[in-house]
C-alpha cells in the first residue's frame, strides 16, 4: 500500500485519542489494519453527515457509532424510520463474514447488547411521546399542518392571541376550539391583531382534522415527554440509546421530522452552556434527514440552521443521515465537520451530476480519485473525513468499516413486548387532560347559557306590561354589558361549541 497514504492516516488518527473506531484504510483493494480510522469523541459535537445510496450500509454505520458512544458513557437518540435499528438492544451473532471483516481490519470484534429504551409517536411500538401544541410553536405547527406562508401567518396570530389571553394550547382540540371561537363574531377580538379570513381558518381546521384522523392527535397533549429521560446512564456506565420507532408513521413525514427538530430546539432552550467538552452529553442521529428540509419555508430552514449551529455549545452532537449531501442545505452542510460518505451510483446523467457535486464537497486529496472511489466502494465501505482533536479536517480516507457488535436486524414483536412496560414507558402511558383553552371556552359557553335561561325565566314571571318594560330596560343594560370584553368573549362561544360538538360526532371521536 502507498506508504505516504499510511503516514498521512497515522498522523490523522492517533491511537491515544479517545474516540469512535470506524475501520481500517483501504487502497487499491488492499486493507491496512494500522492505523484504524477514528472519530475523536471531543469532536462529536461538531456534528456529522452519513450519506450514500440505498443499501450501501448507512444504517449499520449509524448503529456502529451509536453503540460505541453508549459504551463510552454517552447517551444517544436515534430515529428508526425503517424499523431496523432496534436490534442494537440484542447481542450480534458471529458468522463467517463478520469474522473475515474483523480479521482484515485487525479489530477485536465481540458481540454485545446495549441498553435501549423504545419510544413511539403513537405508543404502539414504544413509550408514548407527547408534546404540547404550545411548545411546538406556530413555526413548527405550520410545517406539520402543511400550511403556506399566509396560513402560517394566521396561525402565528392565533398563538399570539392565546398567549395574551392566557389560553393554554395543549392538544389539537384546544387549537381547534380557539380557531372555531375566533371565526364569526369572535373576529372582533382580533382587531388589534389584524384579523383573519374564514377561508384560511377553514383550511387550518380541515388540516387539523386530517391529522387527527391519522392518529396524530395521540402525539399532542400531556404528559409531555421529559427530555431529561434522554440523558440516562446505566449503572455499568453505558449511555442509554433511545430508539424512536417511526415505522408506524412513515406516511406522516412532516410530523416526525418536525418532532425531531422540536426536540433539538427544546434541548437548546433548556440546557446550560458547556462549550467544548471532552465527550458529548448527547448525540442525535436523524435518519432520512432530507424530510427535515422537504418543502421547508425559508423561516424553517433558518430555524434548523440556527439550532444546528448553536446546540454544539450545549454539548449535543447531531448526525444527519441521508442519501445525498445535496439533501442538506449548504448553510447546514457547512457545519457538519465529520463526513462518512458511502458509495454513490451513476446510472443516469442526473446521478452523474449528483456524483460530481458530492465529490466537490469532500476535501481534496492526491491519494484518491474521489469520483471514481465513490462509485467503486463496496457495501460496508465509506470515504471518511473527520475532524482532528484540534478541530481541523482530515484528508478523506477510504475505509473498511468495523461490523456492529449488536444485532444487525430489528427486534421481534415478542422481544418488543416487555420493553413497552418499562418504568419510563409506564410514565407516559396515561394521557392527562389538563384545564386548557377548550375547557375555558366551554365554561364560558355554559355561563352564557345559564345567564340566558335565568333572564328568560324572570321575564316569563312578570305581567305583560311589566315584562315589556323590563325587556326594554334589560335591552338597554344588555347593550352596555355586551360592549364589555368579558361579555363578548362569553357570547361568541355558542356557535363554536355547537360546531365542535358536530365535528366530534361526524368524526366519530370521543373527546377526552
């Protein structure tokens, strides 16, 4: 093998630096077990990218890095879109291919299971994750509801109104109730906010009902997921791997991609600054990362860029996993210091164009023809460029990757079942319906109905002449009363309450 190449790799990956062992350098079909290509633990907060064509080994690379992080006491969160990463909870089984690869690399492979907590947005395949509508905010909710800019601006107005009025938006029924209330007579309350059209409100209500019909209403509400649960370390010192199973919501990519962004934003907002650290506090792996950016507005992309750029100071690393680097906006791609690029295919002119674009994003090297290397990498090989302990990028090195120590396949239903009753899973099993916007508006409706009933009874008990005089007096007093903000708030909830009842009947859903 090229002596200069080995010397460069030896300088780039010193063995005494704590880190993640990825594999051995390969050149012209030859594998040299020394030095081993490694990713410094202290550079994991500089984020990373795992990319490559379907079937080239991206998921196994994700699994390899996650289990080594766990072994060194770092908690991990990973999104399991395809449902094949949960096997990290079970020890792998040796076979001829694994032994051959381990021998070629010179790595002492040993089967191992890792501590895992299964999570789910529906509660079907793991502990039920929930978040409140309010915590999502208008920007992320607009993405979940697939709103255009005009509709998103109306949603922002609604959130502002609720903040000012002290109305809690906990679940989708709260949001629907406020939107219904602000339609028609309730629009008077929005004069100071700019108002909104009934047509736009209609779109928002239809999109909310569409989400509910797909089961997404289970996700919004309480108890909200406690992000502190992600930082668990086992008694033996290994970090917990939290696996978010998403195979049951693959048809709702906006929901789960936005949820992962919400988690990052919440972590950034709540974690203390720690600056540069010897090892990360937590590492996220976002599989199918292109879904974060699909149809994202400029404001959404700005939010993703900001969170990615700033969250490293909180000790959190983020790895995006996708097919092509072009799936990631350049403003975000420029912040991903660690690159594991699996093979790309060039079967069409468009593929070839993408190949050239990818090659230009990889540091230049005299040791490899980058374009040719990217098309010739075998499954389980990758072109890797990491950051050194000082933060400088290494040259790219083709690498024969270490096989994961855990099972390279999903858990069976029988293996999943006992993991749905762990203390953490039980913590989120039962939904809580706290007093919020819907309940407040319903009480106001009840108060209005009671007032009207009392007035009618008193009028009926009087003589015709007295009743007529009383009615005239009441009319004058009522005119003054109805001009008060409290009375307006109570009065305009009648139509909204009736509409919510009708919608609940039509949708066949029982209100919690």
